[in-house]
C-alpha cells in the first residue's frame, strides 16, 4: 500500500527532475513549452498560500444543474462543463472549463451562443495531416479563449480498440503513432491560444458500456506498446497542461485513483509535470489524492466533495498529506503557468473569425473524406448526369453529429434533432442532431440543369421505383454514435442496409455517402458503384461532400481505423456488458455491486490492423486505405531503421494528395504490422517528392517491464498503400538496444 509520504516524495522528487528534462524523444518541430520555469514559479506561489487556499484549486463544480432542486450557480459563472474557484489574492484566475475536442460544447443551449462545429475527431484522424490538426486545435482554442474559457477539455486520445465504442467518433484512430502525433499537434494548436488543453481519457477507456465500473484487464507490456504509447507521444508533442483520467478501472484500480497509471506511468516514468483532473463523477474517495489525482472535477456528481474540507483536515493532521496537497497545487499551477493562462486572463466577448474557422472545418472535412469504392470511375460525378436521386440521411436538412459532452451547435443550432431517450435529466445529451448545411442543396447548386430529386428513404419501394428512372442515385446512410452508449453491431441502423440493397438492385449507378462515427459493415458493397466515408463532417460537411462528389477537390483521406468484414473478426464478438447493463449517463451513480471485466490481453497491443495481420483475417477495408481521383506510387525505400526515405509520385491526371505509409512487417522472421512513419504530400500531376522521416524506436521495440528493448537481428520494412497492400521489403540489421523513457 502506498503511503501519502511516499506518494508525495516520489512525485515531488521526480517532478523536479522532470522540470529539467524534456519529455521523451519529442517531435521537436512542435512549439515548445518551458515546464521547468513554470514549475519554479508555481512552487513560489504555493509557498504563499494559506492552508485554506490550498483546497481552492483542487476541486470544481459542473456549473449547470440538471437536478431540479440544484443550488443556484455562483454569480457570473458561465454555464459550461466545469468551474474551479481561483485565488485572486495571488493572481490565480477561476478555471472556466469547456468541452470539447470538436469545438466549444453547447451544454444544452444554456449559454445561447454558437461555435464552429468541426468534423469529428476520426475524420481529423483520416486526414493524416499534422499541420491541419494544429490548425483545427488553434481554431477551437481561439473560440475557447474568446468565449471566456481557459481550459478546453479536448485531446481525446483513446485508441479505437473496439469499433462499437460509442465515442469512436471522438477519437483519432486505432494506431498509437497516428493518434499520438495527431492529438499532440492538436493540443499544441489549442494551447497556442494560452489556454490549457487536456489529453483524455487516461487510459484504456475503450468502451462506454459500464464505463464507470468496467475493469480493463491488460498487461503492462501490452498497455505500454498501445494505448499508453499514444498518450505518451501526444504528451511529448502537445505538452498538455492537464491529463484527464478515465472512468474505467485498469487491473482493478479506478482510472482516477490508479497507482499504476497516475503515479507510476504518468508521473514517475514519463515525468509528466502538469496536473491530473478527474473525469466528471469519476472520483471514488479522498484516497484518490494518494494515487495520483490532483483535482476533483464536477464534484457534485461524486458522492462527496472529497478534495475540499476533508482533504484540508487530512493535510492539517499529517505533514506528508500537506506535502501532497502542496504538490497538487504545484502541478495545477505548473499547467496554468506553462500554457500562459496565468497572467493573461480570459474574458467572454472576444472576437472570433468564424469565416476563417469555417475554412478550417471545410478543409478538415474534405481531407477526412475517404473514397472507398469508385467502380468504372462513376466519381467524380458527370456534370451531364440528367437526373439524380438523393435518398436518406436527412440529406435535405443537414449532416450528422455525435452525441454527448462533445456536442457543438453551429449558428442556428441543429437542423434536425431526433429524440432517442426522451426521459431523464440528461436526455438532451442523447439526441441525434444534424448540423445545418444540407448536402441536397449543395448538390443541387452544382446541377443547374437536370433534375435532382429527394426521398427521405422511409419506404424502400418508393425510393427503388424512382431510382430505376434516374441516371444515378446518391444514398446518404447514417450511424449515430454517442457518449455513454455503444453500438450493438456494425450494421447500419433503421433498415438502411436493406434500403441500399433495394435501391442498388433498381439502379447499380448508386453511390453511398456514409455519415458514420466509425467502421460499418457493407453487405451491399458489391451492388453499388461508389462509396465515400464522410464520418460526422461538421458544419461545412455538405460543401465538403459535394466538392468531393463533383471532383472540385480530390479525396485524400485514409482510413484511421480498420473496417472489419464482420464483427466475428474482432477480438470480442460482443461489447462486454452490453446485455447485462444499461447506459450509465453523466449524473447517474452505477449500482455499487456492478461488476464487469473486459480482457484486452486477447489482442494485447495488436489493435485493428495489427489484429488482422496476426489473425490473417483481411479487413473489408484496411487501415490506411483510401482511393483518389489520381494514382500514386511510392518507390525507392531506403532505411537504416532510424530514418527512412522514399519517393512519392503522382502518376495520375490531376493534382492530389497521398499518404506515404511505412510499416515494420517482420522482426527476426516473425511477421507483424506496425506503422512506423507516415507523410501526407500534395503533388501536381506528374510531380514526385522525396520524403524523409524519423522512426520512433519505441515502435520497433518491446516494453521490457522498466524500459524498451530492441533485440538484435533483422528488421523488415515496406511502404504500404495501406496496412495490407505493401511494396518491396527492405531488410535492416539492428543491434540490440535497451533504454528508459
Ligand atoms: C464527460 C466526459 C468527458 C467530458 C466531461 C465534462 O463525462 O467523459 O470527456 O470532458 O464529462 O463534460
């Protein structure tokens, strides 16, 4: 059992070491934050605090009430996700905390404002574009500051272990390198506005079913080589001021009171200098402070406000607990000082260039669209198509968005809201909402001549009859996902699969536009001519979809997650607990006796494409897959195992972007698949570009229990069009190497 004295000494001691050492082998091209200087200023401030002041920053409220008899809000507090009282005497501001990773959360319209509704995170992941991720983060961080928020609860970095996870849309990918780099650059963009970004939910938060009590079983090795590596890379690049711990347990320890995750991995091994905030209603008790938690968020959702009077009394009675309380404050202030929040107060009413942010939303949506099928070049659409039938997906009204705390309202609010759970205080969090901006209008605007008709798709027979009389059909198919609830399977809900099959039987010139939060099965795939995956494309989604359909932009997205041919090909045929338990929403406390286990040791660190490689079961569409209106080739791979170079060439007839993907495919004769580098490049017709990239040695290594080991021997690399279609092998001899982070 870890005692308080040891907990504070371990963290304080290593923290000072951390202050002087950079975080790991960081991508040096990202903006740097000087954590060392911040920490010394933080310590000086804490030394001036009274004991009572030391339990101001350590807890916060959710400044809006869902319970009918909730106490009134403190005066002047913005309704949003969180609020922490500051210490004006010391120049420490209130912490005004807002969601989320996709833009400024609308919290049920309580503020009456709007924000730029960005494409969902998996769409951003599909861009494979680090600089765009930075621009996306910069835009939402600007809006946070302008609206008076100094903490943005963003940086969703959980890996898509199970594509049925209801928050798959909020996360970037199934791969640790892609997720780590994209989330790191996104956080750097957010924090360039002198606001704090979180990275969340630390860690292994891989399903929503039973999220407040599911107990993830996983070995240290498997965790370090997958989910933890994604967070580690993201923290190295983005240097988030705060880490948000997760609801779920890991090997029996609650995510927000985890000696393993918080004190050992994050603070001891990674020497993380910022603060750990809880998720909302995720704090099991006062002892969470001993096990690495620095701040209790949304304390009203817990059984008690542990981190105020109770914590103060404990600290006054025991010097070791007072030392730990000091360190909690040092960490919070280090994050605030390092990101520039201290000394540059935020205030509502700042200027926002919504037109500029819409451009970022449009580019992110466009570059996130993945062209999956294009038979006989049916795309881009022939402008002389005389009659087009558009069906389904509320395409006459808007584009789908994901539910839960990340929900954003752009100007005018949603065009459509489908109530799915109309009871209870949190019902508004679980409504299916469509952002304004209708794909049908965007299509019609490009078809001045000829007819473009629409059918909602409620009656397949009606749509099929009309399809038979049309030159071509564009079907919009939706899969709504939301926080707190997983999807039961990967079929399209509401009979859409049958609708698509019936329409395609009537007219094979059918194109399916998917607005999904993650992978879906496609039983109709061979019956249709074209498929594009648009995900939840945000407020500019209609325009982005039309620009791709009509060839105004060349699709360049690549799948950040594998699309399995069947859920039978996944490590778990069911989401554990889906039958036994109902969704546990924000304010609800789960049944104290509830027990649920999920065993991630089945796949270990072989998530997604790595699992397909290990089992030999090909994906319907593999990680990294994406077609273009051009063709490209990747040749001339040269590597020494530390760096690599290769040539990308546009062999097509128009400008386009491609993603060079470098994979480790064999290690000492053992076949495997690990993405070890990627580069997105835009090329004119006929243009070629030499690409150079560094290989993070952790991707070649095994976690050995206290560090990384590369065994001597032969390592084989190849360029891939995706994780399954790889080119010529390049073998490299590497000598053994052991090191600590
Ligand atoms: C939620 C989410 C978290 C969000 C927080 C505040 O439960 O898990 O992502 O930031 O509460 O809304």
